[in-house]
């Protein structure tokens, strides 16, 4: 089994060391590309060779972990919301890559975060992702009626082999650690998928609250919204913005995800804005992604 990639003494696999000073709250991590969330998440490049790319969902877990670490009064189990997240361009690991996450206090209880990479030549850090974190004020969503959702998915079933074949044709190369989708049931502008923590990373569940493989699987299930997954676009489709993510609980080994187009969205491609709920086997929502 692959380990979580956490160096000895590190806080978190994605947030390894506190490198703060009197001016800035900062966390630093160094990745060599062998970590499962890089080695098994590759995207075809213009040169044709797949490159190791940090999944969009990894930035979300990184930011969540940083905010919890930096606010001792906050319990790890408290609900937390990330707002106005923007992915500028992905972190690519074609060798060692050093990543910084910076936090800064805003008005009220808000905390701005930014993820940057650092080059070895002493140049300015390159920004990759930014957003705002704040405590979640609302109540957790109602428990999802998984049986009812399954019953209304009348547009067929997508098995894992078909799903990952379609992604491969798009230039997305998911290795064993990033293939959590067991099946996807398709409906009218919505889909319901069953996810299982891959055996290749079976010992890493406790290292993350939002496990990158499972949260990435929630996004992968959006393939079920296409009218014909076998005719998916021939280029990678990566998230670039998110209205909000609210984290209510950690991931379990088996999860379900309900994906649907946002109200008012039309079209059958992967550019539409989506709402996604990730829940446990009892329908309790662990994470809610909006827009």
C-alpha cells in the first residue's frame, strides 16, 4: 500500500511544516511526485506526455487543514466553509516542487488563503489557488434519501471501466489511488455515484478529513451528466472556480456523491456549474460543494 506521503514530524501530508514568521502565517510542503495524489493524478500535456498535477481538491483540504491549525480555538470537527475559491493554474510536479500556503486575517472572522509554488532560483512565488475561509453558520444539510435518489436515476448506469476509459480519452490519467468510483447512476441533469477508498491508499484515510481520492471521485462522477460519455471532449477538463465548499465531517471508506447542474444551468458538457454533495452510506452530508 502507498503511504500518505507524510514526512516524519509533519502536520499533514499536504501541509507539512509551519514556516510562519512575525509577518505572515505560512505553511510549507515539499513534494517529489511520488505521493499518491500526484503519481496517480496525471494530465496530458501539449507535448503529449502526461504530467503529474496536484488535484484541485487537494488545495481545498490543504486550506482547511491550515485554517484549523492556525486557529487553536477551532475544533477539527467544527463545520468550516471555503468561499470564492479560484484555481489559477495547477501545481505540476516534474521533480521536486515546494508549495507554500499563506493565511491572512480579513474583516470579522474571515481568513484569506493563497497557495503558491516556490522556484529554486529565488524568484517570486507563483500563485495557484486562493479563496476565503470562515466558520459555517448554517445547519448541516438534510440527510440525503439515497434510495429515492437511486430510484429516480432513469438514464442508465455507468460502470467504472467506461468512466475511466472516457477520462483517459480526455487526457486524464487516473492511477489506482485515484479511481474511487464504483458506478454512476445517471438521471436528468443529475447523477448519483458510489465511491470506495482505493485499496492502494487504504491506510491513508485517517490522514485527511477530505481524502483527495474520494473528493476527486465526487468531481469525476460529473461524467455521468454527459449525454454520451464516450463522446467526451478530447482535452482535459479541470475545475477553475468554486462558489463554496462546506465541510461538516470527514470521509468514510465508502461514500456516495450526488452531482447536479446548478439551477438555471443548461447544456450537456462539463463546463456547466455544478452542485455536489458527498455523503456517507446513511446519507449524512460530509461536504457540500456549490457552484
